[in-house]
C-alpha cells in the first residue's frame, strides 16, 4: 500500500538552530550514496556554509506538520562551463516514501526561479539511487545523462544529471 502525505511540506530558511537536523541527516543510511557520514568537524563546516550562502543560494529545513523532517536547498555551481544552480536534499527515514522530497523539490525550483541569476537548476543523484532519481522525475526535472563526479573529495560516483529550465 502506498503511503501519502495529507498536507505538503513547507520550507523554512536555514538558521543557527538547525544544526541538530544536519546531525540527524548524517546517518549511514542517509549518506550511503554520498560517501558515508561526515565527521563532527565537517558537519560544523557544512552548517556554517549553509548559514553563509546569501546570494549564492539558500538552504532550507523541510517542515511537515510543524516538524523539521529534512534538508533541501540550492547553491551556485559551474556545470559544463556555465554557471547554474545545483540542488540536493535529504529526508529523514520516517518521512521517506510519502512524496515529501518531491514536493520540497518543487518548492525549491520556485525559490531558485525567483532568485534569478541562473537559467538552470541541476540535481546530481547517484545513478543507482532509485529514490532520489524518482524525486527528480516527480518534481519535473529532465534527465540529461550520466556523468562521473568526485564527491566527497576522493570518492568517485556515477550520477545522473537532472535539470529544470528556470526561464519557463
């Protein structure tokens, strides 16, 4: 039986108090397709980068029925010689499979569109991560092909390039 979410998620701008959500998203289960959990120092550094994005992007906590259930955002990248936005997300295990990530991804598409600056928003999930590729499909991204990425440094992975044209 397919589970569904009664109400869609909201996005809350990343704030100082969101560090514990970042810690909760750092489990082996949630980072299996990203090279594994980060150290405490790496998490503190990531949190600081999220807080300091300013015009270079925005991170959000995904809020469902008043509870923070995940992380999503967009940030500047350079893709194939062109500036673009990149997005990524993580939804806590107890809230996965309910359409939360796809709904949050649609909200981030609109946030990136409003922010302007770049015509494209890309997502690069691992090619073998069926759930994240499904999120891209359900959120209206178009598959552009597979590419090799080094993420994190020293860890190569095969990713799909999904994108949304923000100019339409």
